[in-house]
């Protein structure tokens, strides 16, 4: 019996997928098609890349792949598979005439777009939403959250071991390239690892202090070996020597800072301020964030402003751990700079409350400024009626749902991109993807 095979449908002739998620992608795609000016900003960043190898992805494909990554919550490998396997993903990314890209090409293309470009692109979206009457910016709610960096829970012993491990790897590379006689050194990684593990399990303060002294000695000896190897690497003049020296300077400086930090905290029993601590050798920009007496987070504080439509009107990646009360008026000033005037109604979390912030908001033109906790303020000082105070207080609670959606569905909870610049780009690209999805639901088609 002969089985008749069906003819394979061409991707170029396929129709949109008849499914709610496919319809949402089609709506987002149509909106992007209607705003080609977004591609100019992305093209400027992609043009800065070195033209090596075959022609890279188009700026339109890079923009759409970045949005698709956040919409699906996918890794680079998962995104590459989706573009290979999913017809709707290929249609959305405009890859139909081309073979699907590998994860390395996707990563290099998307990560080349800067945080400033993502912020500019999001401003274009907000301007379009304002012109369409979706969001006027007259009602604003502000709250803060934390986006974590992709690091393990920090400890001084782990940081010292990481520093020894990285520098020992650099010394091993130099020894392999230049010979054992040119780079005399010892591999202390195993000794450092044993002390690190022993510190975690050892009981008794005196015993742990002794192990820390040994681990600090290992770190100092490794730094000495690195300094001894530096002249040989410099004199070699090899193509790899410049990057080796740059990497050695970077991690040696961090290991020295960690050694000082560990000695102060463990040996001298000092309380090292959070602003002076290093919590990761691989993400040294990470801040220590403790909000409201809850558990400690390691990443960066994010201040968000959302409107009545649910669109994120502004997002700021803060440096350090500033108090919410110190960021109330700056967020209002940023809103006024974008929309031309201050919002008529503003609702804030209780941490932003202070009499100075209320007075400053009134001077900017905010008619009704409400804080979820009064902190010594009276309702009649914030609004004209108890009814309006309760309405705005409930309106502010909606920002909690928006933050939860951003973290669960768009990756704002944890950034897996390395470096501060890419961390900021991750936050702004996630906000842009969120606003696109929100706008597609508010104005389908």
C-alpha cells in the first residue's frame, strides 16, 4: 500500500497562526512595522560592531529577537531552538528567507544594543501610546524593587578562593605558553579550595580564624607569583599578552580588595560598610540591597513608575541602596521632563513618604500626592477627600502586580547578562518588551 505524502508548505506562503499567543505576536509585529524609526537607534549600535565574517543579523531581526526572548523567557539556546522549530517565532523575527541563527549570533547581536538605545526606543513607544490616547501620564504610581545579578550567595572565603582560582588559571596559561622556567609558580587552587570548604563546616571562631589566615596567605602568595610572572609576559610581546595583562590587573585588584575586606571583617572584627564590600569577582558592580528589614538581595535597586494603563512610564537603575524617600522628587522630575508637566495624581509606596517630598510634589504641580503609609502626614494634607485618598491608595497597589508580572514573565527578577552596562540594557529591554505586550492587549491588531 502506497502512502500519499502531503506537500510541505512554504514558510513564505504561511498564514498567521490562529492562536491567542500567535495573534498577540502578530499585533506586536504590526505595531513594530508601523514605527520603523525604532530601527535607526538599533542600527547605530549594531554598526559599531566589527565587520568580521558573514553579514550579521539585520537590525529589525535583532530588535524582534530581543523582544521574543523576553516574551518567551528563553535562554539563548532556547531562543535559537524556538527560531528553528517555531513557525510563529520565525515569522515574528523576520527570518523566513534566512537560515535560523545560532545562539552565539543572537547573543552578540542583542547584547550590542545599549541601555540608552533601549530607553530611547521605549520613549518612542510611550510617545505613540500618548498620541493614541492609551496613556496620558496624568496618573502615576511609583515603587521600587530589586533585580538580582547572577551570582552565588557571597562569603569572604568563597571570594578568596575565586580570586586564587582565576589567577592560578592565568598563571597556568602563561606557563604553558612561555615555559615552566619563564613562569615559576605553584598551583594553589586545591589548597585554597580545601580551606574554603573547611571554613563552611568548621565550628568554633578560633578554628575559622586560623583557616582564614591560611587562606589569606595563599591569596597573598598567588598575588606574588602573578607579579613575578608579569615581566616575562610583558617582554614576550605575544598577541595574547595584552589581554592577559588586562585580565590579570583586573582580578588582582579585586583579590587585593577582597583580602583587605576579609582581614578587616574576620581578623580585626570590624563592621565593613556595605558600600565598601565586594560581593562578587565576576559582577563587582553588584550592590547589597536590604529593603524594609527583609532578607538581603544582591543586585541593583530599580525605581519604577507606571501609569493608569499599566505601561511602565519610567525605570531607573540606581547606584547603591538609596532610600526611597530620596528618589521621590527625582522620579517626578524625570516624568515632568518627558511629559512636559507633572502628573495631577501621584501614588507612592510608604517608603517615599516625607513632608519635604509632599511639599516638593505640590510645588511641581502635583495636585494629589498619596503615600501608602502616612508616616506622620494627614490625609487632608495629601488629598482633598478621604474617598480620593483611598482610591489613590488602591491605585498604587496595582504597581505590585505590574512588578510581579515583570519579574515572572519578562526576566526582571534576575539578570543573567554580565557587566553593569549589560545589566542596565537587560532591565530596559525587559521593560520595552513588557510595554509592547501590554500595548498589544490594550489595542489589539
